[in-house]
C-alpha cells in the first residue's frame, strides 16, 4: 500500500471513529466472506481462486443522521480474472479517489460505500461515496448512472458490479411526486478487464475496432480522463405512482463510461488518444403489475452520442443519436417457477459505414428460477441471446443453503457465437465456478 | 380426613402470627389506597371504543382540524304574543348575554356563537357583503335588516334562531373539559340573573348534558355509596350483634374493594363511568365470604361456648375454605367470561378487576379474617344464643319452610319455576338496546326539558359529521369535490331526523348567489375549479378569514359536512347513521375524481351520533356473547369442582334465572340495555353464584350422613341459609338506598341490584333443593323417570319456543353464522408487531427469522402489509410490501438492501408459500379469516368446549387451485372466533397441512393470534410464528407503505419493542 493509500485509509477510519467517540451507535453491521474456485471448461485451467471479504456498517449519529460504510477485499491467487495490480492498466480507469488499494500482489481493498445520510420527514440526502440504480431491467440495464466493473463479466449481483462514486444525492417527496437528484464529482469510468485476464474484451467493438492480433495494436496510448469537477455527472429523476403504474422520467448529463478514441498517425509511433466525452440522455421508465405478472418498459434516448468510426488506419469520432428500449416481464408461473423475459433493442440512428459499434445491438433474455425445500436449494437458468449477431450466453446456477450463514453455489457459464459478438468473443472461455459463502 | 388434617395444619400456620398478618393486610390496603389518589377518571363516551377505532380517530381529527367539539347551548325563548327574536330589545339581550358568557371562566371566547357574533353573506353593489346581524351599538341594531339577512342564510336557520323565530341559541365550547360541571354551574348563574319574566333561559347541549350528568352521578354516588356501605355494615352488626364481627367484615371488604381499585389505579387503568358498579360487586362478594365464615364461627361458639377461640376459628376456616374457594372460583370464572367476550375496553377492565377483586376477597377471607378474629377474640354472639345447628332459629325456620316447598313438591316447584322462567324469557324478548344520555335525568330536570326544547324548536343537539379528505391542497375546492359534497348533503337531508346539513358548499353557494344575483337555496355552484377558489378568496377579502374554519381547513384539502339530528336516541339515529355510512362507502371510496387532478376523495364519519352508533353496536355484538360465556364458565367450573354435570347445571340455574328476570324487569319498565345497565348481568353473576355453591356444598356433605336429600336440606339449610340470608339482605337493603337518588340511572341501579340479590337467593332456596330431591327420586323410582323426562323436554321446548324470536337466537350456530363471525372478527385498522419465526425441517434443523410487520387496513378492499426483516443479519432490512386491493388484485414489492433497489415482484398464487415458510400468502393476509364468497361452509359437529368445527370447500375449481387446497376443516374458538386449528386437505383423506393458533390474546379489544404454528405434514417441515410487541397504533405513517420509501430505515420506535 502506498503512503497515500495509508493516509486515505486513516482519514476514512478517522471519519468513522470520530462519531463513535462522540456517542454514535453502531446500528447495523454485516460481514460476509466467500471463497471461490473457478476452472476453464475447455482446458481445466484454474482461473480463479479467490477469497473475498465484504463488510459494511451503519453508524447512527443522530435521529436524522447515519454514516454508512462498506468495503470489500479480494484476494485472488489465480489472478486470471484480474492479472495486473499496478494501476497502469491499459483499458481501465478508476477515478483518482476511487481506486482499489492493492494489498501485496494478490489482493486489493475497495471502498464500496462511504456516505453520510440525512433523513428528515419525507426527504433525505446523502453525501459521500454511493451508487444509484434507476434502470429496472434485469441483468443488463438500459442506462446506468454509475460505471461498472466488468472483470467478472455478468454477475447477477448488479450492486456488486456497479462502481460507487463520490457525490451528493437528494430525494424529495412533494405532493405525491418524488424528485431525486444526484451529482457525482468523480471521474471514474468502466473498469474493464486487463489484457490477459479471463474476460478480456477481444471483440473489436470494445477495442476501437482493433482485433486482438491487429498490428495496429502497437500504438502509444494517451488517455484523457474526465475532469472531476468540470465533467461531473448530474442526474435527475422524477417519478410518481399513477394507480397501479409507476412512471419515472430521468435526465442525465455526464461523461461516457466507455472510452472513445482517435488515432494519430503523424508521429513515429501512432498514438491512440482516448477520452470520455459528455453524454446526455433522457429516459422514461414504466412498471405495472397484472396479478402474476409485472411488466416493465424503458425507453432511453442518447442525444449526439460520441461514437468511433474506423476506416482503414483512421479512427475518428462521430456524433449520433441512439435509442434504447427495453420491455420485460416478471412472471409467477405454475409450480412456483419465477420467469423473467426481456427484449432490449439498441439502435444507432443514421449509422455511417465503419461504425465500430454495431448499428443494431438487440438482446433477448430469459431467466428461470425455482426454489426447493423452503428456499434451501435454488436453481437458476439464464440465457441471453443477440438475434442480430446470433451469439448467446447461458448460465446455470445451483445454490444450497446449509443455514442462514453458510451457503454453497456452483455455476457454469457458456458462450456461443461469432468472436465479434459481445458473447461470442468468450466462446472459448466457458467456465465452472464453485463458491462458498459465510456470513457473520 | 387427610384433607381436613392438611387444611387444619395450613390454617394453624396461617394464624400463627396474627398481628403480623393483620399488619401486612393493613399495609396492603394502605398501599392500594395510596394508588387510589392517582386514579384517573374517564367518563367519556369514547372510552368505550378502542382509541384506534375509525369513529374515534375521525372524531379526534375533526376536533383537531376544525376545532369542533361537543358544545353547550343556552336557549332563550321569548314569550308573549308574536314573540320574536327580531326585535331591538331581544337582539340586544342576546348580544349582552353572549358577551357575559364570554366572560365566564373556562368558556372559550373564540368558540362562542350566536346571532350577535355571526355574519351573513349578501350581494351588494360592490359584489359581496359579509356583515354582522347585530350592530355593536344597541341604537344601531336594525331588527328588520337582521331578519332579512337571516332569511337569506339557510345555515343559520334553526341553529342560531329557531325556525319559528321565537327562540335563539348561544352556542359555546369550553377550554378545560375537566371543569365542565363547574362551568355549567357558572353559566346557570349567568342566566338565572337575567330577571326577565318574558324570557325563559335554559342550558343544554351534549357537553352540558355530559358535564351535568357526570357531576350528578359523582355527587349522588359520593353521598349514597357510603350510606350503602354503612347500611351493609349495620346489617352485619344486627346479624351478629358484635362490633368485632363488623370490624372483621370491614377488613375483608376494604381489602377487596380498595385492593382491586388500588391495583387498577397503579396499573394506570382509568375509572370509567361503569366502574361505579365495581365497588358494589366487590362489597357483595367480600361480605358474603366473611359472613359465611363468621356464621360458622358463631354457630360453633354457640354450640360450645368453652371452645377455645383459636380452635373455633380454625374449625370455621377449615369448614368454609372449600365452599368459599368454590364460590370464588366460579364467580371469578363468570367475570373472566364477561372479560373475554367484551370488545369494549371499560367492560373488559371492569370484569377483569372484578375477577381480581373476587380473588382478593378469597385471600382476605382466608388470611386476614381468621387473624383478625383471633386478635379481636370474638365472643359468642347473642344472635346465635345457645342454638345448635340442629336447632334453627327464626330465620332458619323460615328458610326451612321455604325450602320445604321444594323438597316436598319438587315437581310442582320446578314447574312453577319453569313457567315463571318462560314468562320472564318472553318478557325479556322485549328488551332493547338503546341509549339517550339525557334520559338519565328526571323528566322534571330543567336540562332535560331544555334538551327537548332545543330538539323541537331548533335543528337538534345531535350531530353526524363527514370528514371529506383529499391528498391535494385545495383539493376540496374543486367543482367535482363540491358537487359530491352537495350530493352528500342532499342525501343526508333525506334521512329521517336530519334537520340540517352545513358545509363549505353552502357558504360558497351563497357567495355564488350574491355575486351572480341568483337564488341561494339550490346550493348552486360554478363548475369551474378556479371560480370556486376565487369565491374563497373573495370571502377572505370581504369577511373574517377564520369564519370558515369549522367547514374547511387552511390547506383546502379537508372539509367538514355537519348534519344535525333532532333526536338523541340511538334507536332513532341508528338507521340514519347506517344509511349515511353506506352512502359514504359507495360515493367516497377513495376512487379518482376526474376533475380533482386525479385526487382521491375519501370521507369518514364522525359526530356524537356516529360515536354512539359504534358504541352501541359494539355492545350489541358482545353483550349476550359475554353473558353466555360467563354462564358457560360458571357451569364448567361448577361441574369440575363438584365433578358432576348435573350439579354444574343446578349451580348455574339461579344465576341464569336472575339474569333473565332482570332483563324481563328492564323490558317491563322500559329500561334499555346500554353499557351502564349491561353491568347488571355481571352483578347477577357476582351475587347469584355464591348461595347456590354454598348450599350445594353443604347439601352434599349433609347427604353423606342423612338418609335422604330432604333430610340433608333440613340439616344443611339453616346454617348456610342464614349466612346467605344475612349477606343477601344486607346487600339488598344496602343497595336499595340508591333508589333514593334523584337520578333515574342510580335509582335503576340500586333497585335492580337489590332485585338481583333477592331473586338469586329465593331461586336458590327453592330450586336447588328441588333439583336434588327430584334427581334422587328419579334414581329411586324408574317409573317416574320417563314422565319427568317428558315434562322436562316439554318445558325445554316451551322455553325454546318462547325464546325463539329473540336476538340471542339470531346467533344460532349455523355454518354460515360461524363463518360470518370469523369473517366479521374485528381487526385493528393499524397494526404493528414483531414476528419471531422458527422454521424447522424434518431433521430438526432450525432457522430463525425476526421481522417487524406493519399493517394498514383502510377498507376491506385496501389492506397493505409491510414486512421488514430484522434478523438474521444477512437479510436485515429486506422488506416485502403487499398492497392488496381486493378484487382489483395485489401488488408486491421487494427491497433488497444488497442491490439498493426496490423491485416490483409478481403476485404469486395465494396458496403459494409465504416467504419460504409453511404458511401461505392467504394464511397471512387473510388473518385466518375465510372469505364468505369463496367457500361453501358446513358445520362438522356441534359446538363443544373446543368451539365450532367448520368445514369449508372452495366454490370453484379455480379458487381451489389458487388457494392450493381442496377443502379445510377448522376448529373455531367460540369466544374469539379465531380458528384454533385448521386442517387443509388435498385429494387425500389426510390433511397435507395443519395450522394451529396456539395462543390468542385480547389486545386493545381485538382478538389477536400471538402464536401460530404451521406444519406441512408431507414435508415434515414446521413454521412457528410468535407475535410479540403487538400494538394497534392510532396511525402509521403512510410513507412506510409507499414502495418509494422501502429503502429507508424504519424509525427506531417501530423496529424496536416499545
């Protein structure tokens, strides 16, 4: 750990300890550990052997004030899911105040939540490191306010995948309308897998159009991270329940979480200049219940979204509108089976030739879940399919709870389709994972 | 023999330190007496309804929002030819009197209204003129102008001035309700000083009636109850002619009455209006116990004057311990029955503390009394002379003569008794439930005359209010809301006894008429929201902005529609209240009003007519059940202690007859059943059981040594009968003193208690020996058996025939009736409780869960349940929310703290497992009730000690599939109507699931299952729910039931046990 990390750690501890000294009470705390072991199906190669410890605590400062603190430490001795620990990763960019703190060569500690919450009557505010989730779709949200960590590909636990960011959040209720506003002064962006890691993105659409073995990879990289203040993210959500339907309008201005690049070839070594331009989106979300079915609909418009266009050795940007729509249903089926079906449609308007991202990026998802023996044995099956490219991802999980504290889970993930697709790129990376969780 | 030796040893030990025992008793009495100092009185009407009952909540809301409470009314009747209020002199007098009343201490000057303080609305050249009727300066008063303005103001007609213009009212409220009686006296002083022969002034109004009644009851009770007590003690002295014995009785009576009331006070239970009857019962019970012991003692001393005092005391205690224990146990059981069945808190408390008092009487009789007798070294009583048990005195001889009737001619006595019972039952069917507070006064009382006057000349003194609410500011100031208010007023005015309704719509229509130059009598209003709001603005600019504070709140989201009724009787207002409630349920059901910005309009009824309605209907639904349960418990306990069902029946006959006789007398004298008079049944239980138990106990003992029961009666009766006679006569005469009160209420009380005392005594004296002798004859002479059995069957049939049309018969347990009782079981509108869940699998491995459950029931079609898990830590704060909208379906949400997201989840079938337990969603959300529309019911067996056995089968295959079972068989508790056990069947003949209510409690008047067990037979898996910290708060913040708020932590007071 660097000296700065120590200083940050001490400062955080100080902020937590000070209220305790002044009479704050620990209202709640949790400590959860898990041990995971994963192997590649094709080769039998060990790809993960990790211990994860997550803890969180709520400190009650006064009737209206609460400190929420949460951290997670991961120690992966197989180092296949995240091989580099030097903070100089090529494709990842955690914000300055948002990085994981390495512990030796095999682990790191990540501050997950660190905020002060004020609650007064129907209103509340949060100040500090936090996350918000406004898209209601399951697994793949139609939009996100905070960036995500993609090291483990798709985790069912979105809260775990989502980064927390430093900012302020207000939640007000007025005459039946709920106003939520958030401002994040944090230049963190998506945390994507390093080269050589198990879930490294190898599809060109995630690599500025370059294939993994493309000679053009031999470039110098210059990254311009968003400015913490100037490029802050502002989001507003206005929601209300009309009878049986919940309706929300969202507006967001902030930086993209995924980089766009330009290639400068005039120098001796071509330079890939990466940046995270501003994005502006508006979204409408609706949900309603019809007895054994819950229906959701979301419609998102990105205005003048900056995207990459590649033509030969040229990598440029273009501003295009994109539309994302999602409809989904949660169904309570006979035999106590829970099903979730979703259709996500992603369209780039007036896409030019050479656009790095696919013009159509649709997705059909199906999730089936069933619990047996009083929630002791849980089975889950997920299937995600891209009808345009034809690639798919499947996942089966079996979980068994020995007690409220101890549970074991086995899950397998397999991928099929074109190597250019978002699932097909992992076609040779099917895996099996066993995890044991113990909660204190 | 061993028993006697054992009890001798016990009493020897108990009397070893008499000074210590007496001092300890005195200490207890002093401690309890200290508690009496903090006894809080709550003689209000509302005390009889649980505080979270919607009628009470609405009433308090109306008081809080609109500042309207029960008012005093001063009526001024101007006499003479063509007498009218609209003369300068009359208006000036009203003005002066209004001013004078405003100066009376405790009268709220801001809440005084008369034609001298109010304004009228008329059109003028400038638009609208809001002006006073009466000018401040007498010389400027213009009677003609005032009359013209009054005629244009319908809301003031019949309220401020009578319809015939001959009388006026001055209405006012007081600041401190506790000083109401004192204020009443001060107001009387003001009007008595008027000195105007042409004006008759009187005071009435609901608040005045309550205050005056409370004061009169207090005054008479304070004066007469000590006299009652003294008469009882005097009679005890006459019976024993020894001061010491009177002191002994006094010690037991004080320990019982002061002890029970003191403990009640220490426990913070208020002294309700009906608690006045509690000391009466406790004195009766305590006197009876003490007299029995003393009688036996004096008999022993009379038989053997040389017998050492200690031996005589121990011998007396030893002999009387068993019957006194039996009488105490049966009497306490009777009170427990009343307490368990009562859904009105004051009656429940009354019965519980009566049972406690009975227990205290037993303790004092067993401990304090023998020690006091030892200390006082009671000499033989001259009243007992040298008679022995076998040589009865005058009283004994008279008693023997009476009972000889029963022993010689048992069939004749029982036949006559049956005939009297039939006649009494027949007469009792005329008994009715009713209430009119003012009728507690003598017809000669001025307040009663004033009340009748106001109800005949004015709009009346009884109110029924409708609180109209929207969530939106200015929501009621919309055309849609106004039209619905006007429609409600029109409906109310069509109902019988409703003489006037007033709401903000009336004033706005007057403004509309004034501005538009239209007529004002049609409640015409513009159909434009903005115009209505502008009218309000116009008025606020022209008149006093606070003029409408009784009609609409400052935010414009709540309005009051007040209806006035010209009768105070429950029987006459009942149908009106029910009709208005039905209208409100249908027309203000919270549905969206299109032009009120999508805002839901709801209405809740309030007013004293509504409160009385709920008070009385609760009494109606619980009174007979309580009496039946009380008698059942007396029967069961008697049967148990005497180990004979026949004796159990014999023991209960005198009590049952006394109750029927009281009902018959009440019906004959048009004394209706209301909370105060409903206590007579409890008093009858207290008085009626004792003698029967004592006599039966003595008869059984005597029968062991005598040849026949007739002989046994001759041996047992003089001693027991004498003791009972003195206690009954003492109580009967004592309570007769109350008939000297000026209040009909206390007269009835004293007279009926005396009647109950004598009736129970005579019934026991005649019927109990007859039953025993007849039973013995039956055993001896088989030939008579069939004849007598036929007679009994015929008698039972006759009684049944006569009783058939009564209210009680309406509750004949058919399957549908039982199912309806289960379905109608009262549920609190707001509930908060903590569940400790234990899930056990077939290997015995347990999982523990703990959750706080909040429930809100706004209507049968709107039930919201929130469950927030507290333990285990891994799922803490996980919250499940269900909004059950009846036929409209159910919505559910789940908040998972790990994802920081509230997610709507699909509603599964009602038969699906509830959150991984053995309960289904239906089990939990229905609160173990059965939807009457979803099942065909049948009674599997007649009611037994366990209750009713009810079978139910879903009416359709679809409902069966949804519920997950083909049929159920449930054992229903006959008191609470909670299922004790439900067996759920699939296609197999054996149940696949069993649900048991292992513990039920009466909490704040609601029967609550506090321990429920479910077993899935096939899976060998069980779930136990233990509910604790159950509270029924008046209100729960609606935001706790809003999906948007699930991610917020519940306040500590809801999460943690209070």
